[in-house]
């Protein structure tokens, strides 16, 4: 049983040396990934811009949690999700309890000469989530959602912020 006090003394000595050396202390862990059942995902056609879908994610849980900074947006049975603008990789986006984040998705590149039509779009706040599927009719496209080279903004604290970023990166 003398091992534990010896280990505790060794650990204390190492921490003291790190503090004296100016080495950074280990960061406290942040909020966990939002449980899929704790977030509500919504989508609606933009009333102002054709081929744009506005999406949101709301943390309905009692504690802060994180989603991925880029929403996962998949169209019907087409391969791959919408690409982020500006380009980025995966990283956490913190959602306070009861708060929402917003993104804007351009489904069809205006310069494209090709397109596909799909019956629905699936949106998830985190790549590990299954997401929620919205049918084309509910997004104002009864003949199918037009898709070619879709892009999505990162999550933003306001809908206007997401709209502005999409406009900046798709003009």
C-alpha cells in the first residue's frame, strides 16, 4: 500500500516541475458532443434566393454541448455531403443550452449546366448523427430539389450571418 503515496508524491513533483518550467497545463475538457436526441434540426427554403435552404440546430438539452462546426448535409442518394464555404475541416461548435446555430446551403451552382433532382435532403449537426430528412415538397420543391455542387456555410450564431457568408462565397 505504500505505492500509492509514492505515486502521489511523484505526480506532485512532476506537476511542480511543469509549472516551474512554464509548460502549459492540460486543458480542461470542453462540453461533450450533443446527443442526437438533444438537438432539433430544422430546414426551410429561403424565401429570397432560389436553390438555397436555411438550416438550424437547437440544443434542447440542459447543458452546453458541441456539434461539428460544419453541418452534414446530404442530398437523397447522391454521394457525399455539401462542401463547406469557406473550406475547413472538422472542429467543435459549442451550443449553449437552449441556443441555436444557423447555416445556409446552396444546392445548385448557378453556373452549372448540369443538375440532379432528389426527393429529400438530410441534415445533421454532427457527422456521427443520423440526421433528419426533409422531403422536397416541404422545402418548396415538389418536383425535387435541384442539386449540383452543393455548398454549406459553417454554423453561425445568427441566420443573417450565415446568409452573408453564403452570399460572399457563392457570388
